[in-house]
């Protein structure tokens, strides 16, 4: 609420304190008003490539990166495409999937500023015929920060020509803020389906994590 002093004509802004009979008064006559918004500079600190093209899930991966697989039901593993930075969930007409995932963790560098921003980027696709099918097949990706807090993202990156490995990939980018510099970050890709028989492979490729700082 604005208040104008009847004697000095100074302008004050009153902020009432909750559950009290008191208010704080802020003088704003001397405030400098500007329409200029400062521009932050985005500085790249490092890039971490999760490259499957040489040793598949065995790596080698950059220092501080570890990768594991798992599944919640019967099914085959995600496998690396020889010579390409890509992994594919192998399927057959006789298999059903509940959850099948791979996870990688990254050691946080203690020398990084606490306002470091991590940018996860990857390409992915799955068959368009699976969208809206029984079980609602989908590709999920999740992020756990150093406090072990999970953020879950839903992904429906569909392709109209699943037989061609070069067509219809969609690039996804996520910005992830970390507020402390000890521990690990965890990322997970999970193909999830409730009892539907899958006959077309889901694919993920070109996974990178870039570290930035805005100043």
C-alpha cells in the first residue's frame, strides 16, 4: 500500500506484517528506475559425452561417469549399436516389458561453482504405432540431484519410419540446477510399458551433459 507523508510529501510503501498490528515502510523516492534488463553471460565449463560407439555399455566413459542397466520384468537388455553413439532396446514379438532402464551417474566436481547449471541433451525415438496402444508405451527420463531428489520427465518421441535408424529422431534438452557441489548426479532412461508386446526398438543416442555458469 502506498503512503504519502503529508508534511514532506515523501512516498512510502507499507508492507503489513502477518498476524501483527505492525507494518514496514519502504521509501522509494530515491529509487532509480530503469527498463534495462541485465544480460547474463553463459559460459561453458565442460562437456561430458556418454559415448557408446567404442565399448558399448562397457565404455570407456569420462572420469567420474558410471553406467548400469536394470529391468523390472522379463526382457532383453539395451544394447549399443556397433560403431554408433546409440543404444537400442532389443525386442521380439514374444516379449512384454514393464520397465527396462539404463542409468548413468556423474561425480560432481567440488571446484564447480554452486550455481553451475547442467544441461542434459539426447536424441530419441520410438514407434508411432506404440503411442496410445494398450499399456501406453513411453520413454521416460529422470534426473536425481545431489540431494537424491528425483525429477521425472515423460517422453513420447515417436517416429513414422522406425525401420530407418536415421529418420525421425527428436532432440531433447533439459536444464538442471544444482545447489551444492558434493555427491553425484544420476540420470536414467526407462522404456516403460504395462504388458504390451513390443515389436519395434526404442532408441537413444548422442547423450551429452554440458556444464554452464551464468554470470
